[in-house]
């Protein structure tokens, strides 16, 4: 069964929204008007559907509902479902392309889409299809605010692309030339704005929120998203693949210059820096344990944990300043649990 990130099973009408989201997501993936195009395309779409419906946290639709509830004090399933489906389809599109760029073989406990389809080019095309379907779903949302929210989401996606570009460029740069500030910039562009700020803001827009409330939710999302990405950086080096649903140590094997290794580099002596540079110049399964040891030895893991705690505390402080609403304490618990997650 798909796991949906929840605020509370019966809170504010969220449980009904979550159930309708899953039903509608499957319906949007079916695309009946394409059933007569070609049997080979139908077979490919079945693979894509399986990929998109794998167990996942559904964080973005949940935050969408939370943003709406901050404006309205309830969750309106009819007003939110299509946009929530669009967020999930858009995320699936990004995962497809990210896995190709990162040469990742697994995703959400199964093969990455390019592996499942047996061809990277076919996966790129499937990703493009998911993107188009996402836009259709978002724009099918009732009300004039749907266009405004969709345009906002697309603006964020442009910034996400810039973050992905920077991430790939930094991976190819010599370790001594990469700074901690660059890792934080990638985290803000790739995760905080896209994964947290955008769904909260879009939900608030759909709920008719004031500019002041939207700005406040942006601040909450920036801090929460940074905490989430830094936790992901820890999992990318120290995580358990059986728990995370992707390769344990995958960030190291892809030679990513994430916050933990850059924090370790900044604290290491000359010999330690030489070892870190050698490890990240030619990463392998055989040297993963050495990489973990070096990052821990030079304080990279501890520094990242402190940053996670700081960003989480900032998010919760900013959340507490929002106008009184039943969703605020529930959202507080969700943000705290995501920052502390082990998967």
C-alpha cells in the first residue's frame, strides 16, 4: 500500500483527500485517449504507471493540502486533487531524468525507469510525457487561482533545473574547488524551493491566502526543505538501502559533493584532505566504508546533524508565527518527523 505522509488520519478532511489523490493519480496515468495509439506505447505506459504508483511519501500533495488549510482551516478535496496529482506526476518526471543523469539503477525500492524500460532514450520520452500530463492535471484544477499556482510552480521548476545543473557541474569539479556554500545553494534550489516552498505556496494560492501568509509559508518551506535535504545528504552517504529504497551510499558512488563531505574537508588536516580527495576522485563500493569513516572522523557527519537541527528549529519557529489554525501544530509535527527521518 502506498504510504502517504500524513498530518493526522482525520485532520481537516486530509484523509479523504489522500484517498482521492491515489485514485485520481491512477486515473490520470491511464490516459484513455492513448489506448488506441499503439500496443508498444501501451506496454511502455504500463511500466511508467507501475513506476509512478510505487509506495512513496506523497510529501508534496500533503504540503499542498497543508498550505490550503492554512488559508481555509480545512482541506477541499475537489479544489486540490488535480493539482496534487500534477505535483506527483511532475515529481515522477523529475525522478526519471535525475536517475538518468545520476546513473542511478534503483528508485523507490525498484528499478529506475530507464532500467525498467531497458533504454535511457525511452525513459526520457516517458519523462516528457509525465511532464505534459502533470501540466494537464494542474490546469484542470477548478478556479482561476490554478493558472497562477501553475505559473508559480513552473518558475520554481526553472530554478530546480539550475540547481540540478549546478549539482552535476560540482560533481565533476575537483573536491578542493567546491565550497560549502555551493552545497547549500544546490539544497535550496533542488529541494527547498521545489519540494517544500512550492507545494505550500501553491496550496495557499488555491485557498485564496493573503500575500502575507504566502510569504510566511515561503519562509517555513525554505527552512524545512533545507533540513530535509541535509538529512538526505546524510542518508546518501550513510543510509541503508533496504530502508531508503535506493542505493546505500549512492551519493558517494556518484561522487557527489554533498554537505557532509564538504564539511569534513573544511575541518580536515592536509593528510585528511588528501584521503578525502582520493576517495571522491575514484569512488567504489570497496571504499565506501573508508569514505564514511573519513567524513565521520573529520566532523562532517556531526556538522550536518547540527545544520539539520538548526534548520528544523528555524522552520518550527517560523511556523509558530503563522496565524492560529488547526493545521499549524499538525504541520509542525510533520516537518519535525521528516527532518528526523531514517528513510
